[in-house]
C-alpha cells in the first residue's frame, strides 16, 4: 500500500511539474510575441517619422535650389549687361581712334 501511495504521489508531482513547465514555455512565447509586436510598432513609427523628415528636407532643398537658381540668373544677367556696356564703350573708343 505504501508503494502505491508513493507511486501515485510521484506521478502527481511529475504531472504538476510538466504542466508548470508547459505553462512557463507558453508564457515565454507570449512575452516574446508582445516584444516583437512592440518592436514592430516602434519600427513603423520610426519609418513614418523618417519618411516625413525626408519629405520635408526634400521640399526645403527644392526651395533653396530654386532660390539659388534665380539668384544665379540675376547675377548672370547683371554680368552680361556689364560686359555688354564694356564692349560697347570699347567699340566706341575703337571707332573714335579709327576716325
């Protein structure tokens, strides 16, 4: 009788330990899934913020490029006028000397 009781008790303890082990592994799996979900959400948020910042930077770069192009065009126009006036004066002086 003692042996049967001891065997039953041992089997019950073993079953309880196995159930506890299975529960622990299940809990660990849940924790890993939650961590993965959190990481996915953080990555998604970071990607959206990066995309927004890139878009804003591209717009700002486009505006700066446009302004620089306009300023360069104005500078070229002024330089062309100055060169044109210088050429005209030079031609007039050459004409005067030739007469």
